[in-house]
C-alpha cells in the first residue's frame, strides 16, 4: 500500500503531539518545492506517520 505524504500529514494532525501537528500545518502551508525540502529534513517523522496511517486503516477495516 503506497501512502502519500498527504495521508501521512493527516495522521500527523490526528495523532501527533503539538510539535508534529505544527510540522503538519507548516507542510500544508508550503509550496511543492518547500514541502519536499521539509519532508526530506524530517524524513523519520514522515515515515513514522505513514506507518501510523496504515495501522489506522487496518483498525478501521
């Protein structure tokens, strides 16, 4: 299952603490080039919330 960054950001907004929620809000406010740079800088966080999104989908099924 390919999880998009937008889906990961949704999980960040839903499950993240204050800092991660701010990171998600920042990503949403940026243009495509800056979004890519932010995602590269915070790759572990984005990967973690991609995995959380998968778990959320499994739990909802």
